[in-house]
């Protein structure tokens, strides 16, 4: 019995039902209160993990294999922390953002944003606390449907098209994952992750499960070349939703991938499979950055940047599958760097998308050339975007720097030096499109330019700024966060000499 | 273009066949006598509060999954509500009655369907049945009434509709909150109360499943109508 853990599952879902049912004028305020409670309970779980180590809870009181075991280790704690920070600031931003959505279709979007968002938040908690393969499937469906509901909020033709494509990919990915769950259950007779880690052997069936589950999860994570659904969905949604999708949702399926490759499939993965994923990551960095450099619209640029940044998460796999050194020192380093990248990208990207929402409000459009003169009009927002850019590029002392430095070091140490080309090259490409993004904001306004009509709320600017600052701060306080991440030894090796 | 489409179909077919062969090979490697969890389930049945293993797994042993699955249903229904002007179905225009015999038949069928639904809900304790079957029967008859042009009771598709959608998901949560409050693990029913709690949750879930089904069919049907009508203003 763990009160914080139970509460962190119940509070966001109960809040979602509450805001679904209460009158319109209370919804936003109740969401803010529920967000505070939810984030507080998540921090409570994190604190218990820091104090007592891995926290366990048996759903139904039965225990595996009959029941479903819930657990929070360091990896769960880091993800809960990330969700709490992003979630809280996002709720604050949305509180002001949706004020202008007050008639007809837009009022419907605002009314249902709150319950969809809290359902998504609860689903993220369920994900990070789950210790059961089938339960993870149910959670994937929850996250997928909540995310699609958020994408299609405004109901325009554009978002419906993007949402439909997203739905198809999400379904295909879930089915592929479920097929693997069935295979593993048929072979080992349990769905409990902990038991499976101990039971799994290298045999054709486990390998087949590994392939179908990995492919399904990569589709949901939008890893090149399975990323095609992401830019339209992330760019056409409202600004707070884009932030949620890029910062949190795609990281959910990646989290499961991490758990599986370091658990059930640890003995099954082959160097070839790792290489393939590494190559996909390299392709993502090149293709996503190239596309980002070509975009004329701010949100499409940021969405393609997400495609590129997700590529960095893939270099972990060739290092893990390569197993070139004893003790797993470089594997561990790569895993730390990769999770750090998840974290810093979540903060930076959420900040960028929220800033894009402010730019669209102020400039009335998200075309890059309409941003002329914004540096004068919205100095704080433009500063925020630059700060988020620092973390995405991987400049010290940001979180992105720690992530990329750890990944680069692991890549070199494990003897697979060629990936460094993409790690460093990706940073340069990021600098390129970040410069393009900000360039027009610093240009003088010209006579023909339309007026900058909109006013933005300072609270929204501060929320975006806080996220960007957090993205830099986690670089300065990295040691503490890395220590939390390692509680319960989630990656299965001790790290040898490092 | 046509050639390209054909090539994609041929390659696609080859890929699917190869994938199927590969998966069949993998499945053939599966143990012939699966251990599974049948034995474990049988051993725990006396504490489950019900006598049918499927109900025990769905509502007790893996009740946590079922709770979240009801959340999935709620999200689907919320997706439908997004295209209604309010969180209900009051904007849905009833179909014009077109066949008096069918309308009459639906009216006669209605009480029996409710009875069957209640029976299915109750029998889940002992035999195949339970909330999902009961909810589908109930939802179907509501849809049948609507299709034959009968106006559904205003409070049911109005003020009470959103609470009906939510009550299944909420009932699990209320039980979990109370159990947590008295210091039990998450959704861990006391064995002596398990049967009653399961019946409570299943009754609520039946209502939500029926309402969700009605929302998915009736609520989206109006969308199609609006789309057809929109060119004429």
C-alpha cells in the first residue's frame, strides 16, 4: 500500500471526470488545481523512490503472475518528474491560451481540452508505473486515443486529416505490439515484466516478438522513416497540444522500448538489429533537419525538429546490441545520455511549441517571414526560443549538452565511432534551423508588413520561459538527476569501470 | 501511376506472405502444452468473489486493466462529443418513423432486451456474461429504438448522458479510493466483499458501455447527416 502511488493514478483521472462534468466556467480553474495535486503526488512518488528505492504496489493485491504489479524505479521517477514539470507549466499556459476560444466550435475545443489533457496525464502516470506487458498495451491505447482527441480538438479539415493518419499509425503500432505480447505469453506463460526478464531466452519466438514489438513502438515514437504522420499532427494541433505531443507522448512508446531492450529482449537483440535502429536514427537527424531547414512555417519547422531530435534516441541500440566491452560501462553511459536527451528535449520542445503559440497570437500567423520585428514586440518569448534552442543544439551548460556529451562519449568508447558524425553533425544542423527560426524575428519591420495585432498574456510567456530555463538548469544539476535515474538499476548492469 | 500501384500491391503481398510464414514458424516453436495461468487462476477462484474464471480475471485479478479499458471507451465517447454542440446527444435529430410494424416491434422488444441485459449482468458471476455483454445488449436496443424513430427520453440523452458515459470508469475509481483510504493495496477487494463490489462495478460499467455504444453510432450518424446537408446550407 503506497498512498502517493495510488493517488498519482487516481487524481488525474478523477480530475478528468470532474472537469468533464462541471459547468464551463469552472473547468479551467479545476484543471489548474488538479494539475497541482497531480504534480504533487508524482513528486511524492519520486521522493519515496529516492528515500526507499524501488516502490512496489500489487494492483488487486494478488501479485504477479495472477495480478498486475506496479513499480516505480529511478527510470520511472525521472519520467514522472519530467511529466510533472511539463504538465504543470502546460496547464498554466493553457489556462490563459484557451481564454480566447469562446465561441461555437472553438468553445467545444476548449471545453474538452481539459478532460482530454487530464486523461492523458493520468495515462502517462499509468505508463511509468506499469510492470506488466498487457497493461502497457492498454496504457498505449489510452495515450493514443487521448492524444488523437487532443489533435482533432478544433475539428478543422486539416486536423481531421492529420488525426486520421495518426489514428491509423497508432492502431497499427498497438496491434504490432500486442502481437508480440501474445507471442511472449504463449511462450513463457506470464505477462509480468520482472518474471519475463528472468525467464526470457534467445529463441526464434522471442526474437519474433522482439521484432514486431520494436517495429510497433518505433511507429508510435515516429522514428524515421516511420515518422510521416508526426509533422502534420504536431503542426496542425493547437499550441499546448503540440507541446504535449512532442514533449511527452512520443516519449511514452520510447520508454517501453527502453524497458524491453534492457529487460526481456536483452539476450535476443543482435548487433544487426541495433545497427538498423542506429541507421534509422542517423536518417532521422539528416532528414528531419533537412526538412526543418526548408520550412516556411514556424510550427512545421519545430515539428520536423522533433523528427530529427528523436533520432538521437536511437544510437543507444547499436551500443547495447554491440556489447563490445565488459561490464556494460558504455552501454550504461549511452542509456544515461539517452534518457537525459528524452528529458532535455521534452523541456526544450515544450517551451518552443508554447512560444510558437505566443508568436502566432502576436503575429497572427506562423509564417516565418511574418515574425519580422517580433524581437522588439515579444523580447521575452524570442529569448525563450533562443534558450530552448541552446539546449536542442547541445551547447553547455544545458541539459542537451549533457545528453549529447554522454552519447558521444559512449559512441566513441564502444568503438562505434562513426555515429559521432551524426551526433555532432546533428548539433550543427540544429544550430542552422534554430538560426533560421530566429533570424526573421530580429529583422526590421517593413512598410508593407501587416500590423502585429495580438496581445499575449505574461503568464504564458513565463510558463514557456520556465520550461526553457529548466532545460538549461538540468544541465547544471545533472549529477543529482543521474543518481535518481539509476535507483533500482533499471538498465540491468552496474557500469564496470566508469 | 497504375503500374506503380500494382507494383506496390505485389510487393505488399509478398511482404505479407513472408511475414506470415515467419510468424507461423515462430508460433510452431511455442510449447505444445502451454503452462499459461489457468492453474493459478483456478487456485485463486475461492477468493475472487465470483464463480466464473473470465469474470474473476476481468473484474478482480486484472481489474486494473479493465478500469483503464473503461477509460479507453470514455475517450472514444469524448471524441464523439467533440462533434456535438454540448456534452450530450440532445442535438441529434430523431429519424422519422418509417415503418409502424418495426416501431411497434422495437417497443415490444425493449423491455425484454432490458431483462436480457440484466440477466447477462447477473449471470456473469457463474457463467459467460457480465458487463460487456450486458452493455452491448442494452446499447443495441437503444440504437434500435433510435433507428425506428422513437424519441429517446430527454434526461437520458441530455443532462444524464455525460455522467452515464463516465459512471463505469468512475465506479472503479471510487472503489479504489475507498479501499486505498482503509489502507488496502490498489483495487484489492476484501475477499468477503469482492462479489458485491464486482456486481456494483459491473452494473455501472454496463450503463457506460451501453451509453458509449449509443454515442458511437447515434452521435456519428448525425455527423454524416450534417455533411450530406451542408451543401444545401
